[in-house]
């Protein structure tokens, strides 16, 4: 594989609060190549959103800090850049889509005004050219009557429409990397399907590297080629998407898959779902060892004292668990 | 049918728009527009639909948190939609509700034990008995009984939802209306709460009206399922019938839109175009015709009635 577009090495982002240090992201390493879609999956508080904010250098300071690691965009270390240089990267080379399209658009500016702002900021084109580019982008994300929409305000549009505007804005400057943080969570299923189809289509056509952050394994199955599963700030498993769904190795990944009700599985009520007992541990000075140990049926003394390293158990399949040697046992 | 625990017929909720203090409303919004269904004891009816389809309004009308505009809600044969406040209070023993957001549905200034005890005290149960009942309710929903003195903010999302379930169970209701009870929870915790709800149903014979937008969850928990679109039920059938052989084009689209559970099952899907129309200006005739892949000119003429197609299946479509 050629060199990745975005390479994250040993990233640790911590929050220094009055109660202590919250280790939101702990030694995360990952990469995305051109035209590839990487999914980052995990439950609330696993550090997936903090990872994306770290890449954009938008972590809330002064409490939050990237304490360790490197983030490289085509070899350039983003953590070494000044705020001014970083502003040239955001929205231009790396852009981001957030979960709530209502709160990420400015309610008092028209759609056109917001789209043009991005284009003019990074492209230095005339107002007329920027307007044309903005209309083209709206057409690209299949918004009907784009010329009219340019003059409308966010509140006049539906949730799905607003998310399309966000996508248009994100793709407006041909970014190399697109980070989508729960882009469809606030949307209805029929609209979610439309938005995912649109994102995949644009990604293929424009060759953008996509990092899709979600709690929904179904969304990952639908759109990604490679997946990272995070738990309590750490990467616990990484694999190609087919491989992960066929052979999940980490007990947490397995638990997550078993606890989801599936459509057409014909389970029906009366049958219990497999549940993961307990809840996510606090990230305030977490205990040593594997962070899943407290909820894991296979935890041994070793798990509570030593952190399991990421080991390659199959081609391009990494797992951080002491007990992956006996996958058959763990599965049951 | 007099045997049904809950019998809802012709339920409507219309809101007046553009009205002011001294101005006459000029338009109405039909949030729920003629919904009828029944639930027998020990049964779960799933109510699915997208946002704005009126499923939560229906749920709230059944516990009379929202007044009905028209129609009747019978519980064990008695119409509660017109009961006065005093008589309704007694009926509330039979019907309880669990809300979506476990953060805003619990009073932050009350201790967990008091939250669960409040309904018991409202019905004049003695102090000693309240204490033992609260302890057993905590135990029943899987909370440690020494948590009674804690405040809601000291619990996680899943624990709060357990607290909401304990409060709903306190008066031993016959029916619990669950309004999106698991959609605010993480996947691993969601399974715990769903299992708790099914266990309770098996042990206590409670009936649920389970309102949700997640089709997989509804398929898992329901015996029968009703699909709503723009304030009306468009299809209602047994769980298996509905999910294996959906007939209404909207149900088909909804099922097709759900993300697959495995990357290899990616489906060639029929994508619905556009958004649901606004309930303030619904299309004439069939409310779904503007997005329907099989719509014909005739669909604009009359609203399709919910017709029985046999096998316990009802569909509201001119073409099926």
C-alpha cells in the first residue's frame, strides 16, 4: 500500500480536570489511505470524537491537551503547525461533518453565504466564481433548485437537507480527508440511507479519504473498508470490515455484535439478547491492565495487571487481548 | 372486542396553527389523524415510524399527557379519554409510561428511592410497605438496594432507565407505554434494558406499547407491529408477517433503508427520494404518494383506508 494520506501515531489526548486526568484517547495509532473509508466504532466516551477533534486540533483547551503522538497529513506533522497554518488546513485539506446539522450551520447566514465563505477563504476566487462553485456543489449533493436554496436559511430546510449542505461545504475545497462524526445519527433511516449513499458516491468519485465515526456497526458495514473498534480510549481491534464481521476477535467486539438485535434474524421476543454486563469504566485514572477486564467473561489475573499489546492475529487484523490465542473458547 | 386490554379507535390530535391570544387559528396540524389499534394483555405492540409521524403523540395521548381531539381510548372497556382528573388518577394505576430520555424524565432533586416510592405514596400505601416494595422493585430491575439514597445524577444512563422502569412498575400496571426507551442508550446497555423489559413481561404479564424508530429493536421485542406515516397507520401485522413480507410501499422502503448487519449483505436498495411532507400541508389523497415508487394518479384522490388483507394484516394502500 502506498503511504497513507493521514497517519496518526501514538496519539494521547488527555483532559486535565479538577478531579484528575481523564485519558480520553490513549496511544492510538491508525491511518487512512486515499479513497479509503475507515470506520471508528465505539460507545459514548470511548474517545472516538476526541480523536477526530484532535486531528482537527479543536480539542477544548486549556483543559484538554494532546500530550503525546503525531498526526501527519501526507507527511506533514499537524501538531507542529501554528494556529494560522492550521486554519489553512481545516475546511481545505481536512474537513469535517458533525452529527447535528442544525447547530453546525450558522442560523443567521444564508446557505449561500456560508458556502461561499469557505470557498473564498481557501480558494481566493472572485465572489461570482465562488457562487458558481457553491451552486455546483449543491447540485453535486442532489439538492433540488440549488439557486433558490443559496438564498435560504438553515431553519427553512429539513434535517436531511441540512446534512447535504454540510456535505457540500465539506467537499467544496476538494479535501484530502473528510472526517464524519456520527453524520447520520440525528436522521431518520430513510434519510440516513440517502446520506450514506451520497457520501460513498462522492468518496469514490473524488478519491477522498474518509474517517467515519459512529456507534452503529450497521453504518460501518454499509460504508467502510476498514474498521477500528475503540473502548475506553484505546483501540482494541482493527481489521478489514468483512474480516471483522466474520471473525471478531476481541471479547468487546463480539459482545457488541451479539448485543445488537438484527433485522430478519427471526429471534423474536422471548429470546434474550446477549448483554455485556456492567458499564464503561471511568476514564479518570483508570485501573491498570485491560480496560475491558471488568466486564469480560474471560478476564484473568494477567488482564487486570498488564495492558494487552496489539497483536496481529491474521492478515491486517490486530487485537489487543491476552486471550485471542483461543478464539473458539472466547466465542462461547 | 371487549377482551382487549387497550382499545384505541379513531384517535386524533389536531393542533391549531397561526392562532394568537385574540386571533382565530387558520390552519390545523394533524399530528395524529385517525389511529385505531388494540393491545391484549401480555402483548407487545411495536409502533414504528420516522420523526414527526405522530408515534410519540399517540403514546402520550394513551396516558393522557396530551388531550385527545377526537376518538376513544378504552382500557378494559372503559373510555378514559373523557374521564375527569380524579377518576383518571385511579386509572393511572393501570397504565404507566417510560420516557426516552432518562436524564430529563427523573427529578434531579429527588432521591432514587423517593422517585420510585412516589406513585405508591400517591395511592396511600403505608410507610413500611412502601419501603419493602421499593427495595424489591430496585432488586427487580437490577439496581442495588443501597442506591435508594442516591440522586439521579449519580447514575449512568442505563441505570437511570432502570429507575424509570422501577417507577413505572411500582403500581403493578397492566400496560406500560414505552416511548423510545432505549434509543438514548449505548448498544451494550440497550441490550440489558431490552432483556429487562422482556423478562418483566414474561413474569408479570405486562402489555407494552413500544414506540421506537429502530426497526431491529422493534422486530426483536414486538408481537405485532404498526407502521405510522404522517399521523396514520399505514400497515399493521404480526411481527413475522410484517418483517418477512411487508406490503405497504412505505414499510418496504423503511426496511430496505435499515443498514445491513453484515458488509456482504449490502443491498441494492430502493432509496426514497426527498423528505416526508410537512404535516401542516399534507398531500391530498394518500399521504405517502409524494415519495411512493408505485404511486398512480388515482392515489391523489382519496385517503386509502386501512383494509384487512387476511392473516391479521391490515394495509392502507390503494394498490395492494
